[in-house]
C-alpha cells in the first residue's frame, strides 16, 4: 500500500478529533505512506476551527501529509480507505431533553445517552445520518472501513451492519475506564494487569483479571480489596459497579452513569442526577432558548466546588481550550481507531480488548446478530471477534432484553413507527407506566421534530 486516505466525519468533535489527529501524526507506520487526512463537518465554523488546529498539529509534528477540509460528504468519502465518525447535532440541547423529560414522567432513568428512553431518542436522531453516511460509503468507497465513535454505539452499529454492506465497527473507551477502576481498587498500575471483559457497550463485564507477568488470578484480591475499600470513594462512578460485583460475581464497566442506564434500580447509586443539566423552570427555558445549562457528569469531580463568580464556558471557549497543543506536546490517546487502521493497512496482527460487532456466537447465550462488545484480533484480513465463555445467566438475560430493544428501536426508525417505539419502551426496565410512556413519546416527537425521522402511530 502506497497511499491511504483517512476521513474524519464530525471533525468539529471536541472529544475525538484532537485525540485522533494526534494519534495519526504520532503513528510512524502511517506516516511512511502517501497519507491524506480529510476533515468533514456540516458545521462550517466547527470545521474551520478543527482545520486550523489540524494544520498547527501537522506543522508541530513536522509531518508531510495532505490535509483537507470540506462540508461535502461525497467529496470527503470519494477514495476513502478509513472513515472515522463522531457526529452529533446540538448535542447538549437535545441531550438535556433526553435526560430531563423521561424523569418528568416518573421514569427511573439515571442517564440519557445509550440506554433507557433518552437513549432511544438519541438513537432516532443519530441513526438516519449514520445510515446516510454508510450508504454513501457503499457508493463511493465500498471497501473502506467505518470506525464509529458515535453513540448510541451498539444500536447504530447494529443497524449499519444489518442495513448496509460496508465494513463497520464500533469503538469506545469504556473498557479502559473499567480497567482503570479495577487498577485503583487493586492499588496496581493498569499496565500490570491482563484484563478480559465483554457484553454490551456501556454494560460490559470483566470476566478475568490476571497479573500480566506472573499470571496470578487477581479476582479474589479484587473482591477482598473492594470489601475493605471506603464505601464513599468515587461513589458516583463505582458504587453501582461494586454492588453489582457483589450480586453477580463480576465487575461491570464503565461506571454508574452508563451501566445504570440498563437497569431499573440504579438511581440510588448516582447522587448527581438531581443537578445534571439543572435549571429553574420558573425562570429558565433552555429548550426554547437553545441555551442548555452546564452538564454535570457526576460528583467525583466536585462540580459544585466552584466560586460564586464562576461562569459556564461558551462554545468558543471550549473550542479554544480543546483545539490547542498542550504544554507537553502531542500524546497518544489510548483510543483504538488508529491502531486498527495500522493493523489493517499493514497486515499486522494485533489484539484489541473491546470492539462492537454483531454477535455471531462469540458470546454464547446472547442473542444472535445483536451488537455486542468483545475482544478481537485485527489484521489485513479485517476484524475477527475472539470466542468467549458464556456470561452468568442473569447478566445474559439483561443483555438479551436490550437486544430486543435494539431491534424495536431500529425498526421504529426505519418504519416511522411510534408503535414500535412504544414496544421498545415498555420492554425497558426504567419504564413503569403505559400512559406516561405514550405521553413521553408524543412530547419528545414534538420537541425534536426538526431532527427526528417522522414517526406516526
């Protein structure tokens, strides 16, 4: 291979674009090729910010590559070898609705990203544009790989793999978050551990923890250390995971916000739910003004420990602080996208601990063809899942329940059916009332009608 074109869709992403650009520039193998990087975003201003930053990075790294930017999807995809997607439109505006409105109807949803009713509407917003990208890839670069970071990861990747013929995989750093939590409990460095985990994206389960050098099984020590650890330590992030390990025998990842979306009783373990996007309904109208309040992830970062004179950052401030070279220069992100690109492009066999693919039996007992998260090998042949052992029956049952919800939400989107969406909601563990589920669907479809596919009863 002499040339390689990498396309980044959603290039205005403050989360993935700076990390991915640095990973590309720090990869020695990729930079031996005639390398082309194309940034694509429908937001012209966001694209301009990321393009300027990318040029600064290239100059700083003293690399020679072709760098371009465009708002035209077809122009970006033509001739692409790898497409990295991290898209979202008015993320905080719509996401704040996903968080608040289901709770207003009495549903026990701790988060609104991937699971629960909020995650369903998140899917309905992001699935049509992701399918459009995939269909254009079929036409313009049918042999390219789509590396997706867009959430809700599992639902989107499942739909893409079932509705198109392209090569696609979902990537997430949730597994790494779980490894870091385990390392903290064990009082070890994460790189000393050999960890295996799999299940559903944002609802994975650590099945094996060994000392990387001696091979010692460290799960007994983890259980002992967990029992001895202070109960309030990193409460919002790991109290639920600690409790679930006591119940099911395995440690779930990546943390309360995410795992808690898939179960009905997690609300007791996320104290910060009351201030996520908090606003005063008497004086504040965030959805009418399109000025959602600051998002609070959890209490572990002490978000209320700020002076009265503090002001929330606007988008321009976020851009300035994110799209800049740090004082330590370029650094690798730990994300899996660029290592996968190198392995496929150069036919180098590597192991990736967590990717999202359709289940073809690699996790026994879990619904066939639902999107699961599992370890894999990567080479010039592509991405191959590694065969795993069955998870505990109760864990498998919870995952399969989500598999049925995946199917129904995808069908609701493709068929324009509020009835299919209602079926999905009434399966969800956080939904407790039929009438309120119907009212929730009607309200959300009205509030987000400019971005949702048309859905009818």
